[in-house]
C-alpha cells in the first residue's frame, strides 16, 4: 500500500484498521514489555511501515507523566565553548532517547516565555548552562516538578543538581604559571557578563596576585567575545605600562587579545608577553595561537548529566553539587619557566 502523504499525521487507528487489529493492540505493539502476540505485532509493524506511522511520544508522555523532553538553557551559544558543550550534551541525551529543547537566554526577551513552554510541554528536566536565567525562573521550574541541573553556577538554588568545575583552583594556578615565567605586570582580561564562573576566576586570580604582592589589572569590556579581547589589548598596550602577562578568563578572549598584541603592537609571544586562557576550545590548539589554557572536561560533564537523567532524582531537597577538575594544557604561549 502506498504511504500516506499530506499534512496530517497517520493515526494509530489507521494502522489498526489496515492490520485488522484493535487500537489497543497497536499501542501494546509499540510499548516495550507489553503483552502482545508475535503474529499481532508483525501485522501492526507491517501496517505501520506501509503507512509511515510513528508513535506520538508527546501524547504518550502526557499519559505516562514523562515526556522525555530535556530543556537546555544557555547564553552565547555561538561561542566555541558552548557549541562544543551543546554538541556533547545532545549526543548523550539522544543515546538515552531524550529530546532536547533549546532555549537561548542571551538577553531577557522571551526567556520567561520559553521556559513556560517547557513546563507546558511537560519537560522532564531543565539543564542550565550559564549564569542566566535568574533564580525566579529556575524556581518556577522546580515548583512545577521539573528536575533542574545547573552547570558552572556556584550560587545554585536548593533543590537543583549542580555541576561545577574548579574555576578558582585553575585561576590561582594560572597566576602561579605567569609568576614562574617571570611576569610581574599582569592583566586579567574578562568581560561584563558577570556570570558566576567568570567572576570566580577573576576573584581567585586577583587574590592570588595580591597574596604574592604583584600588581594586577582587571579589565572588563563588553561581551565574552573575540572582539572584547581585542579591545582590551588595544587599551592595555596603548597605556604607559603594558602588561608582560595576561590571564584571559576564556580562550575566545585570549584569541582576540593575542592577535592585537602581536599584529598591532608587535609583541612576541611568549618572549614579550605570556598569555593563558580557559576552556581549551578547538582554536586554542591552532598553530596561530598555541594557547596554554585550562581544559574543562566537557565530555565527562555531558556523560554525568546523561547518568543523572537516567536515574531517579535524590530524595534530598538540598542543592547537590558534583565537582570536576580542570586540567592545564601546556602549549607555547607561556615561557618555559612557568612549568612546575
């Protein structure tokens, strides 16, 4: 029989009519572990294939109170780091038959409405990948029975499951690496984003510098972007005392910072200027950067989220945190004296 074409979906009743079975037999045939004879299942599958039928998982989820929809909330999704994270996470979700619903939280417009949609569609859980949305929206998800997993957000609310990396430990180590390389006029290069993970790196780096009695400048401009790193480099190298070392809070900032330092101000890296980044995006290993950085274990975190969503939530209603260590990746943007 020719497959059905047109705008409307093929119904289970149509499959039942073609197979000569009941509507409930069709439902049982597509339900794992349900009681149905091999002959009936064969008839149903043959009819379904002929008509191009697919189970309405959303409708089934409403009946079973499990939609298998996972909402992913993130900002700056066009950045290399977030693109890599979403790629890893969506692959892990697909491996356990979950459907990802993406909410872009860059700016406030539409975020509240989008999260309300996840509640209306009975999303099983929301994974928050950034400092947005605000606590009130996360609380709304919790109040509606959703599991909420927050990544790199140290101020996680009670009731959420939190995943953080060792931002502060890495930032302190970054200062020590620059210090061992002989840098004494050091800059911390960041943005105005003010997310918890970025602030943690800034604060820890500045505190470590203070503990060593070293002059350090924190420069924050605009979004967390290549252009921001470039602009900060222009400001710093146009001043009377340009830095000899820089910790860029993300690799993307570092790429813009390095390009301007080299091509507009003639700085040689690492001879004149040592630079350290954070994230280990693909570009950091390119020969034009060879950036020493700290790697976030993106694949491990994505696998951990998969495991959380494959299990029942803990009965404990407090915030539950899992910490993942960052790993220094040594390349050629820091002088060899920085090696322990």
